[in-house]
C-alpha cells in the first residue's frame, strides 16, 4: 500500500515509521526540514507526497488543514482514503471534506489516548461514510480503530468532549502538585492524587454526585483552600483551576438551593444589611419610583449601553417567572430604559420587578399596573433600541457587583444584593437582626409603660 503522511511531528513520524516497518511505501511531507526516517521518502510538496497514494493521513496544525486539503485535491488519485487526524472543531472537518470533494474518501479521525504511551496502536475514532474502509487500512499497522460511522465531525466532537476532562485533569494535577510544592507537601499530595484516580466508575459517581450534593459546604472549603495557597505563594501567583473549581461548586450550590425569595422578602433591607456586615447595599440614589410592596427574587442581569433598552427586550424572552431584572445602565438619567409597555410585557413573562441604574418613565402607570420598579431617576425621554447589550453577566448596579442569579431584595428603604452562595446565611442573620430588634423594641415599650405607670401612681 502506498501511504502519504502529511505532517511529520511526533504522531506523523510514529505513523510513518509504523507503515514503513510493515513494508509499505511511505511518502512524508512537512513544511519544516525534518531528519531522515528509515524507509520513508521525504517529499518536496504535498502534491508529490499524495500522488498515487491509496491512504493519506493528515497530521498538520488545524489552521493549515484546509490549505493542505486544497493541495491534496489537486494531486491525489480519485478513491484515495483521506484520514484527517487533526485536532479541530467538527466545522473545520466538514470544511476539509467540502474542499476534498466527493472523489476523495474523507474520514474524520480523532486520536483518543496517549501517543507517548501507546504509539501507533493508540485508539482511533473514525467517522463518516468511509470509516470502515479507513479502519481496514489502519489495521495494516495493528492500530486500535473504532469506526463509528455517522457524519464527518462526529469523531472530532467526541475528542473535544474528552478534552474537557483530560486537559482539565492535567491542569488540575499540575496545579495540585504546585500547591504541594508551595506548602512543602509534595510527597503527601502525590499520594492523595494517585489514590483518588484508581477506582474507575465508582470514583466518577462519587465525585460527580458528591459535588452536587455537598456543593455549598465544599465551596466554602475551596475558599479557604484558595486563601491558604495565596498566603503561602503570595498574591502574584495565580490558581486558575482552584478558582474554576470554586466557580463550579458555587454554581451547583445555587442550583441546589431552595428558592429563598419568599423568606427574604419578609426581611427589611436594613436588617439584611446589618446582618450582612452592611455590604451589598445599593447606592441610595436608586429608589422606589412609587410606594410599592417589597420584592425579593433571583437577578436576571443586563448590561446595556447608556440610554438603550434593546437588551431589555431580548431579556424578556429568556427570564423565568419570579425573576427580577437588574439593569446596569451606567447611571445615565436622561433617557428612560423602560416604561408602561415594557412593564406590561415583563408582567406577562412573570417578572416581579426591576432594579435599574438609570432612568424610567410612566411612573403613574407603573403604579396602576402594581409593577415595582427601583431606579436612579425619572425622565420622559424615550430610549434608543440599537444595542449593544449583554445578558446574564456580572454587572455593577449602584456601586455593587450583582451576578446573574444572585438574590435581590428591595423595599422602601432601598436595594440590597445577596450573593447566591451565602443567601441562607444572610437570611438567617437578617432574621436574627429582626428578632433582636423586636425584643429590644418590646423591652423599650415595657420600660415606657412602667415609667408611665410609676408616674401615675
């Protein structure tokens, strides 16, 4: 069999040598100058490498895959099997197939496993109409192939999915060992990692389900872990995997958390502020536009250009009932970001209120609709509707950072943002403040009553 290997990096050299050792005629090409390989002819161009080849394996950089395919089409024989083993998105593989045309038998290939460990016998996923034929060709070097058929791009999709775990695992191990180095616990950390990765599916289930069940407790533990690492290594050293793990646990903490909105709405913002170290309190310039009832709910965040409400219209299609729109409008007060019509649409979508760092209008109508709105100002001027704007991002609202799905509580005193991962603690602290104030108020009233009684007698 005549084989062309395009790209003579680590994997390309490996496959070229494997086919040559089995007695096949091998032509190789690389844009860089490469050392001679036993049994392999180094071609001067893609065209000369693929001419008359029955099997063509592309192992070039993903960005060059289309260019190499174009050069291949001009010289390859009709019916040649072309395995694209480049690590690229499915769309890139489909683009390569389109360039090659129907006369070249394009196969989407993906290397699954370690080339360093398994060599030419590393597991290959092969997708597309000619996957079986490609698998038979690769059996010439005893490659471990799996022809999954399907469409061009299916093998690459699986490889990219696997990379989420494998590359993430590599990053995790690297950062964990670095943490061991910083704290003088390399040997102990190494044993912890080795012991944790040998239980197969049992370990998978334990980690996956345990993360979701214990997310809240573990998120606090990770905060302490991050603080310890920063203490040992200094603030200049970054810990991206640990931060990412904290973000993941915080996410599951929020997902698994019961909706505390109804309970939070019963606690005055002043008490929540007092119970939460007086943090999260929004600029006092953002006030009720009319004397509405208190509200509490999860934030649907919007970041919009000053005086432009296009993003609000888009958000109305994505909210869930019970949400509060939190709009960062840059504090601009000369154009209203919403009024009666948006309020009606918001009510229809189940939104219970809005917090806007900007201006609104139609205040009388908002009151008639019983739609609570807190804003920085009231202006009769209407908004622009051209964008841009972003949905579900971290925003600054009255000097306070609000993340998408944090809790927001608003009443006659103002607005407070409650981080989702600490909502239960803040609620408990706020309730304790209310209870303490009630007890003190009762005590004061008793003292007044007693003083009054003594004066009468």
